[in-house]
């Protein structure tokens, strides 16, 4: 199998992709395991994730970190800072609070 494209995807999107592939045919062992994992940890609706990803993109956050944020759903300042720990971008208190606000909107 040849890799055509590689990009970070959220757990919600993984579930959507693998569910579609399952309808089209049999999944291999690893795909089945990932689908079961995604079903357990899929906490929000796909439409909500898309909206949150757009808001995070508008803040200038990289795609990889945006996906991580919607998967982890950080609730505190410390949790947000941990996600950005290895990044060169230093977040202001306002940006951190905006991220927490976006994530809180996903949990409703």
C-alpha cells in the first residue's frame, strides 16, 4: 500500500473514516482496533469538531496542535500549556482562555 497523503486527524474523523471503510469491506486487525478505540474516546460530534478546528486555525495554531486540542479537550490553563510545551509559540493568557472556551463549547 502506498501512502498518498499524511496529515493529522482527530479521533472523530478517524471514527468516520474507518466506519465508512467498514461499510465498503472488511477492516484489517489494526483498523478494527483503532475503530474500537475511537468509539470509546469519541466525545464530541463531527460538526462541533469542524467548528472548533476552524476557530483554532483562526488563532494561528498549527494543524497538529488543533487536532491534539480537540482530542485531549484540555480544561485548565496547565493542560493547555502542556500541549504547547514543545512549541515555539508562546500563548498569552487571553489565547489560553480562548482555547479553554472553545473546548468547553465542545463538551456541551
